C-alpha cells in the first residue's frame, strides 16, 4: 500500500524574512529525520502583477529558487527542490502538500496585517485549515541548535487534541523532547469529565509507546490560550502544539483565541492542526501508523 506520507517537509516561501526562518526550522527537522525539503512558492495574482511591472517573468523567480535550493543543500546536506504552483495561496499550498504527500508544512508569519484578516481569519490559520497535515508556524525566532527540547501540548475537552499525539511522539524520538500536556482548567462537571477522558487516553497512549510526559494545569481565573502562551514563555518552551478549533461564532472569528498563542510575543514556534476533517485528510489511526 502506498504510504499516506512521504519523507518530505514542505516550506511555504514568499522571500520574506519569516519564510527564510521557516526554512531554517524545516531544514533542521529534515536533517534529523533524513527528509527532503520542498519549497512552495505560489504564483498568485499579486506576484504575477509585480513581475509584469518589473518586466520579469516567472523564470526570474525560478532562478532565485534554484539558488536557494543549492544553498540549502550545501548548508544542511539535505535534498531540496521547489515547486511554483499558480493560484490562491489559501488553496494552492494545501493542494501541493497533498499532491506531494508531505508529512509537515512549515511557514513563517508576520502576524495579522489588517482588520479584514481579523474578520476572515488570519492568513496563517486559513492555510492551516486547508492543509492535510500539521503546520509549524514560526515568526523571526530561529531553531535552537539542539532542537525542540521542551514541547507544550494542548489538552482540553475536544477529541481533536488527540491528533497531536503522533507529532508529539515524533519530536520525542527526534529530539528527546520533554513533553508537557497543558490541561484546561474547567469547573463545569461535564466539560471537566471530557477533559479527564482525553487526559486518560493521552497518558495511556504515550505510556504504551514509552514516551515520558508531565502535566501542567491552566491557572484558575485565566483564559486558556492566554495562560498557555504565558506558561510557555515562563518555562522555556521551544514548541507549542495546538488544534485550530473552527466551530466559531462572530466574536471568535474576530478574536480567534488561538492567535494569542500563534502570535505570541516571545515568538515561540507553534505546530497547529485544523479541527476540520478535509476529505483527503488521514484519520487519527493513519497519522499514528505512517509516522513510524
């Protein structure tokens, strides 16, 4: 049976500083796991318009990407190539990740740029929603030389947070990461019971695979994602893992609580999965099996 994923790490690249930081994170990961790096540069309408004004063609971008891939091969000793799909970044990146069977997407972000983004959802989260795999979102903070030594994992009442576990296990295998599950504090008995069930499942799942972990609990009286970002900063966390929950009303569409973590002021990288089950997205069992 053909594997759901291949040994490919995809990187969204738009020549911004943040996208080159994303390359550094992706390349370090690829070195550890012997993966190929795939740069995705989308030729959207704005890019084509800028090329036309500069009297250049897409071949100019192709030549720049060839240089970058050569530098990646030399600096990191890994295979690197690129693709230049045409279309909308919010669909083209996810479609390319799907067709290439990449197992992880890494992208840089400079935060929310406009009021329109707040209403429609940030660019980063819209790409997360279209991706068939988890997306590591980085700002300007590069990777540590020894990798991601402390990883913080969302633990709430949603079944979707269980889908973070295969990625957590992979980081433990590659970096010997210290895993910390960040438990949602909840006084409502029904919700608290759901959290307890998810906690039991996660603990058993990790124990069965010999993966050590610890649990930290949200401080009473705080907002969950605010306290997650604060805990991460206070405890030298190198990577935060969470699920982008898309069951939102109008208020959530504007505020998107996950953004408190994704755009945290300490620029801690965030590995984010969508809660949406896209028609091509592997289920939890497939994700567990195909990362081994």
